[in-house]
C-alpha cells in the first residue's frame, strides 16, 4: 500500500480552533480498553454510580457518516482533551464531549480500501492503524498520526504486514500481523514521529501492554505455534523472559502485575505474573474472550451471561445469566456494563437500564456507539 496520509483529505469543521472547556481534572479514555493494559476499568469515574445511574439521560447524539461502498466501520469511541473520537465509514471524526459539536473530520482517500481502524491517543496524537480491503492474499497495513486538536496528519507509515493487533504504551506503537504473502512479524514505531524502533520476525502479539511489557508468541511465520512465548520491553524490544507456552494476552491488571492469557491450544484462561512468566491460576475455558479487570475481580462473558472471578486465585465470586447477548464488559463507578442491564460490580445485581453497543464511561458521561449513532448520556 502506498503512503496514504499525505493524500488523504482533512475537512475541518467551523470552530475547530476553539477547544472545549477544560475541567479541573480532564477525563480520559484514550485506549480501546481504557488503558494500555486493556483492563476496561476506569477507576476515576465518581459521578455515574449505583445512586445516579437511573437518573442518567441522553444529552446529545450524532449520526456517524455512512457509505454503501465503504469497508470501514464504526469503532468504540475514545475520549481525550475534551474530544470524543470515533471512526465512521468515511474516516474519523472528533466531537466536543460536552455538546456533541463537530470539531474536525479526517477522510479516507478511498473508503472502499480502508478497513475500520484501531484507535489510540498518545501525546496529543490520534493513532489510526488499519488495513487495506482489496487483497485477501497480500493485504498491507498503515499507521497514521493525527493532531488531536485539529485532525491534521502529522506522520504516516505503511507496513507490508496487515495490522491485526495494535498496542500503544510508553510512546510506542506495536503492530502485529501476517498473511499468506507476509511472514508473521511484530513491529514497533515511535509514536512521536513514526520511526521504526525494533522488529521481531516469526512472532505475533496482541493489543495489551502491562506497564511497558508486551507478550509475544513465536510462530513458524505462518501463524502455526512454535510453543514459546516471550515478554518483551515495548520500548527497546529486549526479551525479559521466555516460557514454553503458546499464550496470547487478553488483558493485564491495571497496575501491570499480571497478564491474563489465553492458551491458543488448550483454550484456557490463565493469570501469569508479568515479572517472571509464572502462572498463578487457570480457569476453565469459555467461548468468549471479552474480559475486564479492576484489580480485585476479573469479569468475563459467556453465552448470555457474565461472571466475576477473584484475580488472586481465579475462584468464582458470582455468576448471572441474562436475556440479552453479552458485550465487552466495562467497569466504572462501581458498576459493570456488558449489554443487558447495568449491574453492581460487587455482586452482579441489576442496578440500571441497558446500554447496548460499544460504551465508555468517563467524566460523568456514558458515550455510546450503536448502529452508526454516537450518543452521550449523563445524570
């Protein structure tokens, strides 16, 4: 794929130069899973809780752009600098978090050849990592950095591998992927200017960084497992330890002490110490891999239900079934969001109405993307 960023059009909305009013503590949700650990846990939320959730109402909504010829889609939103950033079928748009006012738009050069990006915000830059759509045998990837305030492109990088997974931490972007025409590879770039920092051939990674440590699994170059996993420093690429295991990190503790890994062969969920790779407990497998961690409990979904496990030993704390299909759990303000009705994180009891689709909870607001509509709710 050619270098696209300098040919993609940026459409600035009127008033984009004016920044939203800053709060005393500016709320953030700048990774798809809240943080680099992919914990889906916002410990700072203190407005929407069990006492206020039933007073929450819709404050604004906008329809995200659509196109019949696009292969891009609607992502879960991110929140940073008073801006809600979400992809749509024509590119990426940013809105004022308090009012929903459009601040800027960034357009794909070809919506029919740009997949839905994985988003992240770091050091004032919005990172877009996605693939082309017109080749199944030899797809290429790209990374684009936009200025968070203006939406203007700052740098771009093309990759010969498809971008299947992306982790952003410590000022570094790590992408991973392979295809029938491309040997599996992990590549790290500087978030500041897009420079290549290090590469690992015949390895794959995931979108999880435990306070600067990422987990790689060795392959034969074509996705087949070689039975070895390694913990690597995200900045230098230095290997910290290896284990005879085929692990993919699904998440990590918010403090970066434990990985929660899926064994690709046995399909088990295990807790593994980040410091030395020692497994501490293993839970039975589930079909779904969507989990959230708050430092005390791990929440994971199963077929029309959700359960909580203690992070210290993996023992079940509670388990409930629900009428609706479950979605990615989100933990904030003592509450748990996972499609169906909002529940208390401590015991799973229902305490609020349902918020379907992809949601983030920060700064006393729930931002939701559902069926191509971005909405904001608050008490």
